[in-house]
C-alpha cells in the first residue's frame, strides 16, 4: 500500500510517497513544490492569494500522489502555519478545496519525528541532531532522545529576522548581533560545548537548503552530504557581506532568501560552541518520522484516495495544535489488525541493531524493524 | 513617493501600454507620487540615467509598439561579476538608494525577473511585470506581448498558404521561441500548419517525412511546417546548445529549420523554402488583447505599490490578475506541457509533431 506525507513549510510544500508493507515503509518518491508563504502574508495573516497558492500546491501534490497510486495521505504543517493568525480560515478553505485536513505539528513533536526518522545516527559517536525552524531550534542528543536530552530554543529564523534584520537579508552588523544573541542563548540553555559532540546531524528543509548553497559555494561532490566547518565559516562570511551573495542563494534556494543567511549565522554559532569533528546533513526528517509514527500508532487525519475523500463535504472543525499524544493507545492493534509495537527505552546501543542502523542513513528507507527509540510513546 | 519604471530585454508590443497604465493609475490615485523613467532598462539603473515623467508622457502610447523608455540586454550572469572594484548589482543598489526610490517596476522577461529578484534580495523594492512574446514566464497564464506576436506569426503562416499552394511547395516557417514552443504551437494551429515542431517535443526526420508523404499521397501538393527557432532533432536531444550550434555550422546551416528543409528536399523529393519572419514578430502595435492585458497588469502593479507589496510580479491566472513572489518565478521557465490540451487537439485533427 502506498502512503504519502505532505509537509507545508514556509518556503515549500514537500512530500514523500512510501511503499508500506506491514509495519515497514520504503520511501520511493520525494518531491517539492516552491511555495513562498512568507511573501503572501498580510501582517500576521496569510493573504487570500497565499491561501490560493497553498491550495494549488496541495492539489498539485495530490495529483502526483494519485498518479503514483497513493492510497492514504497525511497533510502536516509546522511553524509556517502554526504562527499565522487566520489559520482557522486557511484550514477551512484548504479543506473545502482539497478535502485534506491540515494537522499542525508543534516544535516538540517535530523534534520527536526528526529523531525517529534519523534513528540510524544513534550509533554514531556522540551525535546530536539539529533542526533550525522558523519558530524554534531543536537540538537533540542521540544518546538521550528523551525530553530531557532534547533542547528547544524558543526562537527560530522568523524571530531572529524580526528582531535583528531590517531588509531581506542581514547585513554584516546585523549578522554579528544575531551571532551574539544565539551564543548567549546556547549558553543559557547550558548546552555542552567544545567537542562534547563529535557528529552534528543537520535535518530539516532549512538546513538542507543551507547545504545546497554550501555545496555550490564549496563545489562539493559525492553523494554523502558533509560540511567542512572551515569552508562553512567562509560561506557564512560571504553571505553576510560579499557582493554575489544574493545570486548564490537565488541560484540554489531562491524561496529561502529570507531565511538562509540567518540560518547560516546560527549554524556557525552552533558549530563554534560544539566544535564537532563531523557535520552531516540528512534529507530525512519530519515527514519520514511522522509516517513511522502513523504506522506504529494508527493515528492521524488521513486522506483516502479511494472513494470519497475523508470529511470533504463538511466544513472541517479546526483541530489546532493536536500533538502526538504519547499516551498508550487504546487498542493494542493497528487499524490493519497487526499488533502494535511495544517500545523499550534505549539505554545502550544494541549491537545487533547497529549493523542495520548503520546503513539506514545511506538510503531513504523508513525502517521500523529493530528500532527501539522511545519518542512517540512515553 | 518616488517610483521608477524600466523596460528590459527584448522589446515587444504592450510595453508602452503597461507604462501608461502604471503612470495613469499612480497619477489618479496618488498624485503626489514622482514617476521616473529609467532609460534603457538595467543599463539606466547602473548608470543612473533617469528622467522625470509627467501625465503627458503617458498619453497617446496605448497602441504604440516598442518602449518609450528604451531597452537593453544586461545578462543576469554579469550582474555580480567584479568590474573596476564594484559590480553592476552594487551600482544599481547604490543608485536606487542614492536617488531615494521607493519602488521600481521592472517590465521584462525571465532574465529581467532574475535580476529583479536579486535587487529585491539586496533591499530594493521591486515589482515585476511579465513581458515576452514567448509566453514562458512561470506562474502566469499569459505574458503581455504574446498575443500580438501570435497575431503576426499567424498572419505569416496564413499568407504562406497561397504561395505554397500555387507552387506546390513545402514551406518551413521559422517562428521565434528558442526554449519554448508556445508561439509556434498557437500560431501553427491558428495558421493551419500541417506539422508543428517545438523544442519540448524533439522531432525525428523520418516522422516528418512520413507526415509530409501522407499529405501528398492524400492529394495535397503543398505543406506548411511551423518550426520553432529552438526545435530539436531527436538525434541531438542530448547535445548542449553549443554542440547543436556547432553541428549547424559544420553543415553551413543557420538553424535547424534550414537543416530540416534541406533534408526534406533531398529525401522526400519536394521543393522546399524557408521563411523567417524574425523580428517582425516583435514589432508593430499591440493587439487589442495585449492592450487590455497590459492595462490590467500595469494598473494592478501600481496598486501593489500603493499597498506596499513588493518582491512580487503581476500575473494573470484563470482570467484574474494576481501576483506571485519573485523568488517563485525567477529562474523558472514555463514549457508547453506534454499533456497540453492544445497539443491533444492539434494531434486529434491530424497535425504532426514529428515524433
């Protein structure tokens, strides 16, 4: 059976299509539709034009899913829609036009899903996961994927831009202020430093966009996405001061022109604190993690491609901020009748899992067998 | 408020109509606004060449082709190259700020939009308008200039029919469109072409020959083939642009149209001629449709400025004037989709695409 998870962010609508067989899923298709929601804001509300563009993007994704034989799809959104004042209206309009319900994911859930999707990196020595979002920055220690091991800085790129940036991109001075602010916040959060983490795993759309610009700047080659910190520092300096910086961003990530330089400055500050040996970029994140969560919990506001769309004809009740409950499910079985998995809090690295997990980051599979990460259920 | 208007890239009918609409809208709705024409496109912004415009400048130009502001081509790639210690981009931004502009309207095609996005990223307030006879700007159903060129290209094909029929010739009409086939496709259908060759559908010489022979065997002694400038032989589909140009040069051919005409002459045994309307397609006065579209787009863009909405480009979508973010449009090309209804209709009435 094919499932899809569609994610609305501030600069794109991205989706994955996965072949689901029992409890496991293999991602077979990924795509992205540019959608600069930031450009369609009127104050803190999404404009009518923005809502039209959103609906058009959702419908385009649906069309692709239909062509690929998807049977169930899930539509999620993070900070981009979480923060708008008129989410209710936007949600209703989108539900009316597309038949799909938008599920808002909060920062903590995002963190959990990111970890679930990247559990393979848990076998790396002293690895930490970082996702830079519009409204928060999450820093998750793979060695302690519980809530205690996950830090959320309660500001993101949007907040930094609002506070420090006058125009579209920060100037050199503005970048210095951002860096100072982030440095202070990292210290206040009592995050480890100076080699405490050996590997930084960057996830999320913004980090991936930063990587695309970095890859162009540093002329990197090869399949594995790695960042050299010294080169990254040069990129960050280029983005905050040099002519040609805008052309570089517009070439690789035009829809992220508002966020990219600020994100690079933030990452620089984080690298300076952690001083990791390795920085890798994963292209798996919330969508893959959410899919895994769905398969394991049987929850989620699904859209069925077979027959009538789910709840299409009714004005959809606004369901905001519905977090993954983390509660023990009422039923011990999934909707398809298979027993649900039980979770064990991971204390040590499991040697028998390590070999399998090592290969997980190499491809886009969402693998649930053998994983024992507590995240969704506590 | 101080606003500037510039027209950049290739000229086309409709530019003056847009300039007029912007000017009149601002004069009627915000009379204190100072409107400046920037001479010769981005060259004017680089060199600081502006002139104050008054109500008289916007009169009598609705139906005038070309652009009263002049235009030039300043490739996007060259905007950030170092030149005497600075770059063209830096000069433009400096002039924008020094002169105190509150907004610049950029009327242009894909390349102009890329530079517009660059200027916006550097803090300039920009509103774009989609100009091209190619109709290849992403995010808008139609660009101004397209319909005027379509009328011209269609008339060319119309007129070729009589001479083709009289002489029993196969006429190849080369239509503008280096990357996309909108103009060739629409003009081909509207003009009654028998074969239409567009860049999006690589063509095979044998298939073209088959289509021609079918018509001849069916009793039609002449053929009309509409060929886009950028039409691609299926044998050259993996060639880069330079490699294709090289292939043409080695055979002393100007374009693929010449290559095709020569091959048909040699292999199908019919008399062929090549007709290249060229820049006639850009010239002349805008059609009624383009005057209307340009007026709607220009007025809408002026209102966007008054509403403080920048970093966007005006568009027409499903008959309504709207806007798209510059960052969503810049660098993207709107190709003719393979499953286009228009292509389907053309095939269903027997037009061959050489594939």
